[in-house]
């Protein structure tokens, strides 16, 4: 039997399947490596993302971008103002706001995935019970056929 993604085997008995929940901590080693450097890089990336991905950081970045605004206005050039808007303001301010939005979306997706996992696990258990009942019925039918013969 060949296995497909997730490790479950195709054409396998439903009884052999073991439902499992894959969470972020289970895949970190695949993304960053399981060695000390990979763990360090993952920790640094997560820490920076948590700091930058806050509305407080967006407010600080807004203030930082506004510091350069008077100099851009003094230049009196539309090109300089557009450059300030695109380079300083939009990039600095939108980065943390986008991360905050992604965190909100990710939390909702994680909650849905866990709820789906619980539902699918319950359905799997119900189908196993149904299979047991059907096997019992088949045994009873086989016994009845033997008695009738």
C-alpha cells in the first residue's frame, strides 16, 4: 500500500485509520529544521512577528513615518511626496496592520480546523460503531442461513 500526504494509507480499513490533529508546533521542524539553528531562527522569527504584528507597532510606525513628512513637504515636489507616501508611510504602517489581520484570520481558521477535527473524529467513531453493528448482523444472517440449510 502506498501512503499519501498525512501518512494514512489509501484503500485501508476505516478501523485502521487513526484521526490526528496537526498543529503549528508539529510542522515547525519541517519549515525551519529541527537543529539548534532552525529552532533559534523560528523563535526569532516568531518573536519579531509577534512584536511587529500589533496595532501598537502600527501606531509607532505611523509616528516614525510622519517624522519625515515635513521634509517631504518642504521639497515641494509631487514625486517626493509620492515617494514618502509609498516608501515611508504605506510600507511602514501597512506591514503591522496586515500581520494583525493575518493573525485574526489565522486564529479563526485554527478554531474552525479544531472544530472540524472534533466533528470528523466523532463521525469516524460513529462509522466504526456502524461497521461493528453490520458485522454483527452479518454473523446473525450467516447463522440463520446455516440453521435454514
